[in-house]
């Protein structure tokens, strides 16, 4: 089984669950290989996902040797969709079928509501980058915003980030010859209680007794601080200071984080564009997916109004902090 994400669709929680139980699952005949898997952090198969195509045969033979006696091999990394347009997914599928001809290649991808997906992708881009959008160019080209991020994604990939149908069609092109399972992770669309239990059912292992802890999303206030700081310093300096920025308390009263924030969250215009796309694609999405898509294609009832978050004083304080850190580093 090849789990390819999508990004911001719970992949790290799934990978942690599979890694924590790798030995027990191996004894049950399901191998989550340590070969070409990160030993810490997300514990996914990023080294394999970033491998040059001509290096894949040797790596896959090592994985096959580790999985001897197992009926199922599980490989997982969201890089295969994060960098879908340039990654080795097509080559990997070809080599998996060639080297392991007696195994069925089953590719699994999970999707979430495109409204939440857009917000979450931009939050991750602010924190550490995502989808191959060039960060230095992005921050050098005017005031940052989710609209500009979505625009750059569309230029890069040729379709809107929120187009589920376009994602599916590109994935299908890259995974020809594989059994492809496109699945909604929205509650109510899955046959299982949650997407990790759903994946465990597909892999043939026991589901978790409770839902594993998911990564904590940064507050809107902290995201706004990071976003503004990156307009003041270069990308390398930001990455070096990011964790300290996240931990630093700027001593301001934080507004309600349920509010929609200008620049960070999609507004009414983008929400309407997503709704139009969903309406046009809904019947095709239903045909393509192995799960229900009722919740996936639903339009949430929300107030799409957004408000500004950082004041002039907030920005001045962030600028002083960034300047002091740079002087200290020098």
C-alpha cells in the first residue's frame, strides 16, 4: 500500500501510529519499513519520496527484503502529493510493479473539505513552506496573503488548489496501473470512525483504541506574527528564528482565534469560487471516490467576513524583536 497524503490531511498522525506499532504489525504480516524512512520526526518515507528514479530499484529491493514474510507493505509520505508535479511517484509506481509483480499496488489518498484545506495549506506555508511555492519570491513580491498563495499554486500546478477533480486526475495520471483509492476523511463520509481506523481496515491491522494526538495548529495570532516577520528577513533567517518566534510571547491580548483573519483565511470571494468549483465537479468526484463524498462536497455555513489582526504597534514590536535577534546572531 502506498499512502500519498494529501498534505494537511492527517498524514503525520497516521505515520506516527504506523511507526509506533511497526513491530506488532510486522508480526501480523504488515510491514511499515524502516528502510528509507525517517527515524524521527514524522517517521515517513521522505527519503524514498525524494530519491532519484534510478536509485529506486535498489531501495525497493531493500524494502522487499525487510518485508519478507509479510503480506502487506505500507509506504507513506505526503511529499508524493505535496510535490506531485515533480516528484518520483510515477517512477515509483512503475518500479514497484516491476520489482514486486506478485503484490497488488494499492495507492491511497485522503481529502478534506476544500474550504478548510485552503486555510490549512496557507498556515503550513507560513510555518515551513508547502506545495513547492517559492518562499523567498513569495515574500519579496508584495504583501503576503492567502489569495496570493492560492494564485501562485494555480500558476505552478495549472489548477486551483481547491479543485478536488483536478487533484484526482493528476494523481490518476501518475499512478496508472495501480489500484487507486481516493477517500474523503470528513466525518460521516468514511465507513470507519476516523481516517486512521479507515486506513487500518485497508491495511489489515487493528484500529487505534482512541484517535492518536494530532499536530497542534498555531493560533491565528502566531501565524500572523510569523507571516509579518517574514516580510522583514530572508528565508534562511526566518527558518533559523522560527521556533523562537513561535515560543516567544509578545505580550499582546490575543483576539478570539475563531475569527476569520484578513490575509490568513479565505474570504467570501474565494469561498464562492470554491463553491462554484464543487458544484461543477460534484458528480465526477462522486464517481472517482471509493467513499461517500457528501461532507467533502458540502458548503459550510460560515460568516466569511475577515478582520485585520496586527496593529501598527504589533508590527513595530515584531520588527524590534526580529532586529534584535539578527544583531545577536551577527
